[in-house]
């Protein structure tokens, strides 16, 4: 029986502009299958979601997928772009991770961090990017510091808005996530899968 990886996020996870089949969870599923690891990726991304929206819909998602083995949390980008207070984003991410562990204590978590574009720098941007590392440490999550590293504002890897990844950008996100996700899947995989 396959174990599950639940990807819970916004348009980056959902594959806005390219479709779920080309979104990074599907691309990671291809890597998982190549290595014959017993995991199935579930894409629970919703375009436009903020951390508040994700927190509100978490119970519905967990009801559909009650016992994920790995929970990948990708929320917060829209909070930063809309100027939401970092304390609110932090509280929402804390609540989401607490709730997931409450429903299934053995779950292992991976938090995908976000940073604001350089043009939106300053104290707000610093506080925003720092909250993800704090949350990951507090919840003992594996951590990717910046999911859009090398992607955002790069015309070769984004749609015309220069924010949402195109197909090549989604591939780049999969490459950014895989080094953190893969060891989590090997930890308890059967020896024959190695």
C-alpha cells in the first residue's frame, strides 16, 4: 500500500497557468516513481489561497486525506504580496501544522519558505522571510528557505506576470524541493526501494 504525501498550498502548488499535471507535485511524483518509492503525491493546492484561507479549508482537506505520511506546506506568498502582517502568517502556519499533527501524530512535515521580490525589500520583507524558518524550527519541519529561488522575475521561468512559474519554472521548483523531500521518503522506505 502506498504512503501519501499531501501538498497543501496555493497557485504554486496547484500549477496555475500550466495545470496540475505540470505542477511541481506531479513532477516530484515522477521522481518518486523513477526511484520506486512507495509514495503517492496528492495535490491540495488552491490558487489565490492565503495562509488564512488555507487554515480555514484544512479540516475539509484532512477529512479527505486523514493520515498523510508527509505533509508539504506551501502557503504565505499571497500573504506577503498583499501586505498581511507576518505575525498573522506565522500564527496561521503554526495552527495548520499543529492541526495536521493533532490528526496524525507520526506525520513528517516539510515547509516551503517564501521571500518577497527584491523590489519589495525593507523591514517588512525581512520579517516575512524570517517567519518561515522560525515556524520550521518550532515544528521540527524539514525546510526549503525559498521555493522560488532563481525563478521569480526570471522571464525564462515565469509566466507573463513574472511571478507564477511556467512549465520550466515548475521543473525548477521540483529540483529545489527534491533534495529536502527525498531523504524523508528514504527514511522508512523498504530496503527493496533503495
